[in-house]
């Protein structure tokens, strides 16, 4: 049996951000092909690296500039195991934010995966950001003395 001691080590949450212009940006998708964010289809991208031991504690998907052209612009946030781990398919056409839902999963180093799925027509405008807030188990950036 391990003898535990009071924790004195502290760390600030880390925040990673992935921002994309729906119309003008391209990225290599999880299949290894250069892909876009605007055409009607499901597009899957590994967007944010998480270190081993990371635990997502919050975050959000924010539509900074409203998406036009598509009837809906669904965004999911997860990882390779579960594409909707932190956010199920959510329409992000309108400006605003949707919070991520932490799951207490301790990362083995998986990437945060973002799936976008414009519907009916090609998107003609829009800007979206994905922010993930996390801590890393056993990481200490300062010590509290008492």
C-alpha cells in the first residue's frame, strides 16, 4: 500500500486553440488527404495534440463569424476512439459558443479530433475556433508552502 502525502504542487490549466476559416483554410485530414472545411461531406481532422496524462477540464467551440451558404454546419469534438467524446454533432452556423463536456479521461497522448459536416450546400463564409482546456497529471509549475 502506498503512503500518500498532502499535495503542494500546483499547475495552471493549459489552453490549446484551433481556429479555422471555413472557406479559405485546408488541412490534411485523418485519411492523409488535403481537405477543406466547406464542402458538403464529413471532414475529420486531428486538430490539437494532447500530451500523455492530459485531462480535459473544459473548453468550447465558438463561431466567431457566422457560417453562410450551408443549411447547417455541424461540429463534433472528440478523439480517434470516440469522435463525439467532448461534443456531439452541434450546428454552429450562428455566431456564439457551445461548451465542451469534460469526461475525466486521462489521455494516452491522443489528439483532439474535430469533425465538421456542412449540409445541403457549400459554405461561403465562416470562422470557428475550438478551445480545449486541460491539466497534465503529475505536472507541477509551482509549490504552495502552506
